């Protein structure tokens, strides 16, 4: 079985080889991605002046703008979608982990209720630009995803599950974009991620992965493909047997914006997949109304091998997929 250091080296070599291949054989330049929050406008004769006025008011997805922000003294970026869903309904939450506590005479109610709150905070921070004069930047990221039984007063409103997900990764940007397998790639990541629910003993769930992630455009769609490999673990220490059947070997994310409405889809590349579909609409300059539906496996570490259905509504922060 390969060591962790061998796997890290192999993933980095694979990503470097892919980036070199893209750089050596660029396809025809693609149309630059639209402004992340730009409204739909009919361009007047003085279009350049008008576009400058628009650009003064919004944050664009142009890579030169991104580079300037990365070079600033303080630069904290959105990573995955950040949201707060005060009402989330799950059809069949798992209680098996806490079954022994339910036998106590003082505990007369279900540990889990079907209604709970759900929220996620996800950010990344650039650490080092142009490592050793290369095209690669070093970044760190952190995503925090919680299911909170805020309506379950009988059990003191516990956090049913929390996922702690730090990442360290290299990123290369392709300012002119490159065509690869019919899509226009504008960024490539390669790195390491850890995911844990922070519990102990039988309730503990964690795993470590090496990953490569590509950001691409195709016509009016934006997408992210992440492919990962699980780092070696002894069978007796495996807290998540069979997790690759449910969380799989990667994640496909697609989004499309129709004027103000953004539709996003996530699909686990797995034997027993899970699907997430969300729709958002502007609330104000920073927030959006947000509705999300999940179906299938791998929604959380504590019940990764359980087929569940979930839907909820709340608010989310804007990100680069959105128009205003």
C-alpha cells in the first residue's frame, strides 16, 4: 500500500502535468466569464464607459481582479456556499449512535427530531503567491457544516452533527482559459483535506483525502469537478467502512444563472450517490433567499451510508455564481 507521502507527491505531479498540458496546447480563447453580480443590460453607444460604472459597483469574476485582491494585505474569499437554513426537514434521521441513552428512564423522547436548523460557513485564505517563481499559489481553507436540533428542547437543543473540513491546496489560474475535453478551464487546485465530526469513540467519524479540483465554463454553465483519493488507513482503525461507496471518488458541481435566479446542483461520483439541488434569489446586496433539497447518501459523516431526503429554506451569502 502506498504511503501518504507517495500519494501527495503523485497528486502534485499529476496536477502539474495537467496544467503543463493545458498551457502547451491552448484551445481558442473562450468568452470570459460574466461578472459575478452584473445585471443584464442593453449596451448603449458609450458601452465602455457604462460598463466601467457597473464594474465600480460590483465584484467581478475576472481573474485580473481576483489577482489584485489576492495580493492585497487582507484577502479572505468565499470557498463553498455559505448559508443559514433555520428550517430544515429530514425524513429519516439516524439515532443508532445514541440508542443506549434512549434506554434511560429519564429520556422519554426521540434524540433526533425531523426538524432542525442547518448552516455552513466556508472560506479560504491565500497564504503564498507564486511559489518558487511558479504559477502556483498556496491556500488554506475551512468549511464548517452543522445540523442543529434547535427545536429539540427535550434533549437540550444539541448539535446533531458538525463537519469540520480544513484544506491546504495549491492553485493555478489560467487567465486566458484553456479548452480541455470541450470545456474552458480557468483554475486548477491540488491538495489535501481532512474531514471530521469532532466526536469520540463510536460516534467519531473522520477521513483524509488528496484531491484535484478543476473550475470550468461551458456555454452559460459554470462547474467544478473534484476528484479525490482516500489516504491509507488500517482496517481496524477505519471509522467509515465503505464510505467510498457513498461519498465516492469525487464531486461534480454545476450552476447556471438566469438573470437573478441561480440554480446549483451537486452530485457525488459514487456507487450509491447523493444529489443536492438549490435555488437562490437576491434579498439585498449581500444575501440571497435560498432553498435546498437533498436526496440520497453521503449527506453527513454520521449517516453517510443512510438514504435520506432533506429540504429547507433560508438565506445565503452571494458568491461568484450569482447575478444580481
